[in-house]
C-alpha cells in the first residue's frame, strides 16, 4: 500500500510490468501478452468495488507501427472485451489521449498512427473501474523491416 493525496492506495502488481519489445507480428492483434495479476480477479474486483478511483498506466512506443489505425492494437478488459481506446482518452472514444485534444502527430486518433520512421508514443491512464484491469495486450504492424514497438503496463492502483 502506498498513498496518493494522503489516502491509502492499494497497488496490485502483475507479470508484465517491464518495458517489452514487440517485433515480428504483422497482422492486427497477432502479438498477444496475457496479464497475470499477483492476486485473483475476484480479489481485484472486490478491491475496486471498495474504492472510489482506480487507474492503470499504459504506454505504446512505436517506430513505423500503427496502434489504432486499421485496428492494429488494443487491450482486453477483465470481461474479455476488445477495448478501442487508450490511456488518457474517453471510454469507447476510439482514440488515444492526443486524439481527445486533436494534438496527435499527423492529425489522427493516436500519435503512433502517423506510421512514420520516427519514434512516437501514446500513453496515459485507464480509469474505468467497469473494465479494469487490463488482462491482455494485443498488437500488430511490427512485421516489416523498420517496424517495431515497446509496450509498458503499470500496476493497478485503487484508492478512496
């Protein structure tokens, strides 16, 4: 337990907290990373029901690899649903944080959808207690020569 705003925070770790490379998966969602938490899903749901707020940080660093364009990447909710928004964006918006402010590289829904030979990033916090925590990460568009990416998923944090 740690604290946020002077309130105790329950922190739940998992097996995929380190920055992880994605390379060699061209088809949409072909890369699959299942997330295994340190406690059971029943315990996680009970903690979330007792908490006012929960959050989980998610980041995709890309080099010539798309995230949402052509539906190449997504995360999976605890119900097994394919989620179409990224950290920092509104639920079911189909966008990343920059898409909410129309500030994405190339004017798209996510910075990574620019799909150029520059390093870009889409990141932010997921905060919807109805669908957290992330149970799987799925990516594609990393099969060709200059295409690759890294993903990072933070611990689930609940408080209040």
